[in-house]
């Protein structure tokens, strides 16, 4: 089992920055990929960025060049550094982890979400 807890959300002005954190506990060694999703009001949840075990980073086009995903294994924490924030970035941001159960079988885990509001 994997437990995820997000933090770092809040209110920020357009053009500002915010760093989200996702604390990971449980069967950490089973995690094969982690990522950030977001869900804006009235919209479906969408992938923002993800980082598999090989360390490669992947971003949605909407955040490319503005957001940076990273993992600090020593702290069991994943981060999302958000710069040049826009009002359209306003959403609840969720931490996600995909873990291997057995060969060829995986589970997905979600944090509780943290609100990010970009407004003047």
C-alpha cells in the first residue's frame, strides 16, 4: 500500500510561483511512476506531469516550460515547482503513484488534493 499527502497549495497572483509537495509512505519500493494531476472547476481531471523510476520528466503541453516535476528519494517526497502561474492553472492538484503489485499488475494511488488558486 502507498499513502500520498499533498501540501503547498494556496493563493498566488498571476505570474507568481508555488511549490507543491507530495509526501510518500508505505510500500515506496513498489512505486514505478509518480505524477501530478489537476482538476479545474467543471472540468475533468487531467495529467500535468509525471516522472517514472528512470527519472525522465514528462509534461502536459499547457505547463511545459513553466512547471518542473522532481523526486527527492531521500525525503520520500515528490515536488511540482510551478512558475509563471496563470489563472487557468487554478485547480485542485492531486499526487498520483503507480505501484507494481505483481508482475504485470499495477495499482494507482491518489492523494487528497491541494487547492491552487491563481488570481489577482
